[in-house]
C-alpha cells in the first residue's frame, strides 16, 4: 500500500473486556475479547478480517461502527480520537461508517416496505428533506443496487436472500458513508448469488471510493476480494499483510491451518484424492 | 444391484396457487461404499429429493417415481410401519443446523441412547457403553462426561459430531448428509468432512452429500449430480465434472468460484442463463 493514501480510520491498541457477573457465590469473570488491536484503513481499499467464530471479529466491528465502546486504546477517525463511552459522537461522524450484516433475513424489518427501509436513514438524518426528494433518492439507490422500480413497495419476505442483501447494502449507502463494515455479507448466500453480490460491492466501491472492512471466514472469497488481509486469533491480530503476502507466504501457524482447511477445487488436488481413494479401496 | 436406485422421481406440492412441481423427473443411484454429491442452489430440489426418498414430506406433497428401491426393497410399496424400521436404521440423515436438530431439553447421551433403544433394542448398561463408544468414534473428548451435556453447552462443530454419532448408531447402509458443514467455520468444516469420509470408508457406507459448495464436492465426492430448478443438469464423475463440465450451468457454477476467477469480475448465473437459452433453445 502506497504511503500517499489517505488514512480514514486508525486503531491503536484497542482492547475490549466483557465482565460476566459471577452470581451469588461465583467470582465475576472477565473475558478479554480484544487484546490490543492495531491497524489503519486507507481510502478506497478492502481490508479483510479473517478468523474463526468467537475470535472477536464482530466485537471489533461493533467498536468501529460506534455501537460499542472500547475498554482501552484509541480509535481515530480521520485523525480525530473517538470514544463513545466518554463523549457523544456527532451524527455526521456516525453517517460516515455503516454496516451490512451477515443474515439478510434477520436484518430487515419484516413490517417495513423496501422503500421505507431505504428512506428511513434520510428521515432521521435529514428531517428537512422533502418527501418527494427522499423518495427519489431511495428509488435511485434501489436501481443502483440492481433491483427494479416495482420492488419499491414490496415487503422483505417477498425477496430472495441475495435481493435482501442488496437492500441491506442500499440502506447502508443511503447516507453516503466513507466506510462500510461488511460482516460476512455473502456467507449465507448461494455460490452464484455470492458472485453477484461481490460484483455489486466492487462496482459500488469504485463508484463511491468506499473503504471496506470485509469480515469473513471464507478464504477463497477473501483471496478474490481483498487488497490486504488481517488474520485474527483469540482477540489478537496474529498476521497481516497484502493479499499476496498472506496467501503465498503465510507465516503464522493459524494462518497455515486456515489455508490448509480451505477446500481445494483444482483439478490436480481432486485427481490426487480420487487416486488415493482407489489405492486404499 | 445398487444400494439406492431412483428413476424418474417427481414431487408436486399442492399450494393455494395450484400444484407446484419441485422435482421434474430426476434419477439417482448410489452404490455401496460410494459418495454421491447432489449440487444445486436453494430451490433446486436437492433436499426435497432426499426427504421424498425417506418418506418425510408433508401430506401436501405427491411423490411419483418409476423405480425407488433401497437395498432390494421397494420403497414405494412399503407401509409406513415398515418404512420406519428402515429409516433411522439402514438409512439415516444428518441436517444442516446441528444445534436446531438436537432437542434442547434432553442430554446428548439420552438422545443417542434413544436411537439405540428404539432400533437395536439395547437396554441399561449396554446403551451407555455403546453411546460412549459412538461419541469416541466421532472424536468428542471425554465422552463419559459429555453424556450429561445439553446441546446448548456444546459448540456447533461438537453438536454436528453428536448428530453424526446418532446417524451412525445403527450401522446404516446409507447416510444422507444435507449440507452438513454449511453453518460451520472452515477449520471445523475440514474436521467434520474428514470425520465423515473416514467413517464412510471404514464402514463402506453409501453416502449422499447434499451441498451447494463446490469446494465440499471437490473434497469428498466420487460422483456428482448437478441440479437446477428441479431438473437434473448433469451427472458425472467428480474429476470429469471439474475437468470438462458439459452443461453450461455446471460451467457457470464452476466459473463463479472465487478461487477460479479470471480478471476483475466473477461470472454469474445470469450470464449462464443467456448462454443456456442460446445453446438449448430453452428459456429459464
């Protein structure tokens, strides 16, 4: 990554502890979900965050999207320190960072029409905007994420998983954010739909110069999609580097385990397996 | 004779909008000791086909087939009482959501024991002994202690291991695995697939692997059936399929694999849809 790139978000030594109350006789226990995370996110890049469930990926996502406060450490957004536990954050800043969740079935309100889903962020953040303009903006976004005009008045249950994920992406983009946190956006989708959503994300990134923090445990998707990769293990970043560095020369044991566990679809590896099977049979 | 043979299977559901055809004449055969993968996206009818085979579809479904035999028995004329003796014993199934398919109110020891009591008539100490052996076979550490655990006290991967233990409790001849690793992490997926393949090879079971993940197919299958929209697109050996896919849909699926991506964009199935209608003169 070149040095002249604009840093839009920096994380310095962020930790997050969760304290579980011990009850009547037990001692309270502290879980160290994040143990000092450092990284920078540049303008227009895709940074992938890889790790198994329970390693703290989503905790980090919650801190970056200003949903949860860090226990210690510094979160800098365009150079300004932010800590939601200490000081209220401006609506302007919150607008800059949006999130897309993994499960498109759970993240849309079933009683809200798609148009209303897309209009809601504007209603809250721009109350003075005329309803006509709001409608127009929502309609434009609907078309941008690859849906049709007639979908505007429909309810989420009338859509497939891939279409719902398009709606969720559209909603996240309504306020012109600089950065999207994508929390496993394609892991609930079929292979062919996954390809469509990844293409859409690439197009939108180019058009709006967005930065993505792409959380995933699927290394084949990461290899295709990311510019840089961070590998997280038990609340720590154990390895980070450009995509090519990580995939061609993994240094940490856990990264190697991950790479070894990823299914191989090359003809050679299938042939090897089939021949080995015949030999033992 | 094949272990499982199904010819021209159709399934129709009665809906308020009239009958809906979920399967439009598909064929499957599985030999002893063979791994058949059924690949397709959601709505392609891959799970419906297996539920129809096991007779687990609701009453609104009409199942028709020219041939439907398992281990020499005609599944079409089996009474439901006889069918229940076969299912869960000679054919067993594991499902996608391991945590949801176990009963949260009972310990895993009880749930595995129930299978042994029902199908094998084991009692008392024999049940406990066999349950421990099964948990050991699927790689759960300290099985004696785990007998009294509830599903919520175990991780997703461990619950899937318990499901596998239940499925192999009666030494089935055919195991149907419906997306067994979709809800799991890659490292756990690898462990579960390795476990399934080891058990399959040891016991020379027939195994049907239902999946939408071409990676899982590449790592496990001997033969592959590709399904789309209730129709069979292609059937081939796994190497043949990956090396020279014949049907445009299979080609589209393979080229949508991120690790095979060439250039900046992934081809999608809508690209395939236009190619399909051109080549076969049929609309999707």
